[in-house]
C-alpha cells in the first residue's frame, strides 16, 4: 500500500509496481527470517526505476553491515 501523499491513484499504483520490481533485486540478499518495510515517500513518484532499485539495494546492504557489526 502506498500513501495518498505520493499522489493520485494512478501515480500510487505506478510507484507500487516500480517498488515491487525493485524489491525483486534485493530478495536474494535477505535471510529467510528477515523482514523489511518499504516506505514510499512523495519524492519517489518522480524517481526512475533504476534509482529506486539502487537505493533499495544500498539500504539493504547498509542494514546488513550494521547487523554484522553487532
């Protein structure tokens, strides 16, 4: 579900599709018990799919590094 703050129904659906596609690229980096929450902010409405994917990959990797350092 994408917040109404992102835009109208068409824009929210487009963002949701792009985020689902980007999430496929990070699924392999997650452990079976891992859970993530993806929050769509209004700025992602205008972002390119490649930018969303790159930010998602970077975010997951940063969290993994934090977990390893503990």
